[in-house]
C-alpha cells in the first residue's frame, strides 16, 4: 500500500478533533495491512497523549528543542546610558529599567527575539541566543505504535517550527520505513502551527459542528488548505444538533459541493469515553458515534488507497 499522511484539523477548538483522531488511530491499528505512526502537532495544548499514554514511563524519550530566539543582557558592557528605554529599542516593551541598579531588565515572555536591541545598543550590551522552546516526546503506545508529540515552553514564539521538528523527528524513526500511514492530530486555528502541520500531507480532514462559529472557522481553515492544494474532506460533529442555524449550515455545505466524508451524531458516549481517557470506538464500540466513525474510517480508506497501488 502506498504510504499516506493525513491530519485532522479544525478552524476552532472543542469540536472533537482529538476524539476523532484517537478513534481513527485505534481502527487503523487493528488492521494487519495498515501500520500507522501517530503525531500530536497541537504543541500549545497537546492532549492526545492522555488517550494514548505510554505503557511504562521508562519507555518515554524526551528531546529538547531550541527554535526560539531571546535577547540576553550583557551587564559588563552596559554604560548605564538608558538609551535602550528612552529611545524605545524594543517595540514589544520587553526592556524595563531598574532605577536602583541603573540597568535594563529583560522581560523573557515579552521578548520576541527580533534582535533590535542588539543592533541599536551603541555598546553592544545585548545579544540574541536560541533558548529552549519546547520538547519532543516519543514512545510506543499500548497499541505498539510509535507516537510523537511536542510541548511548547511557556513564552516561546515558534510553535510552527516545533511542529516542523516533530514531523522531521517522526520521519527519521526506524519505524517510519515500515509505516504506510501517518495520522496527525493537528492544532486548531489557521496560524503557523496549522500551516506547518498540513505542509506536505496527502489529505486533510476538517472537523466542524453546525454552529455559526463552527462554520465561520471552517471556512477559514478551508482557505488555508486550498492554498496548499491539498485534498480535504469534512466531518460534521453533532450533525443532528437542534438549532436555528442547522438549516443554513446544511444548505451552505450542499451548495459548496465540498466532500463530506462523515457525520457524527450528538452522543454522550464521547464525553464519557474521554472521562475514561479512551477513544469512543474502544470504550463503547456499539454507540451511535462509534458506528458513524467506523463509516468515516471506511470512507477515508477508499479515498487514500482506492486510486493507488495496493
């Protein structure tokens, strides 16, 4: 089977992205012909690991990343001129003045690492260095499948770069040579982490719900995916939600002709499964949601491999 890579993303958070990903991973892992590698690229708030924990803590491998730049003050070069504050070297207001010590104080969280202070200081009392920006965590799940995810360090500004490093790290795993499917739990929104996630993928699943905010953010996410000319399909979660907007939502989806690869009904088995830190497909395989996700998975397989060599 030709190797394929997919991601589940959403224009907004809280629409079932991680729940769907976990169930798709579980279904793929049951098949002898499919050998998935799993990534969580929602590096600002990763939680797929809660559903797919490491069997043993000793199995977890952690690597620090240094993709963020931050300014550093060199006190030995400072002549206490205060130009850095008076002339506003920093547009991000990351430089404060300590009146007692008569030296500048850098705000780590506010600093964007742009290097303006380094360039503008006549005494060269600032330098810019890479600092720890996050971690990449790797282990095999209880399903014996490689799982890679990242965690952004508080104050880091390069979560997009961390996503790229996660994907590179996964590509360099020994198991990657044998795998024929990469499944990514992507970040919400349309920012740099999303762009880094979908770059180079074969297919994207956009999950949404029939609400005004769900539709608004779905359209923004579709624009991003279309810019990269990546095939995509839509999954509508809580498709039977009773609301005054339901008719307008359904009419829009029909008029656009976008491919809907599945609809998941409102089902309390999903939050119940989450409370047990399990995929709904495992926790309650006979639930309405699980039956719907099974259909989505079968549709996904047809999309990925129907026109490729098996």
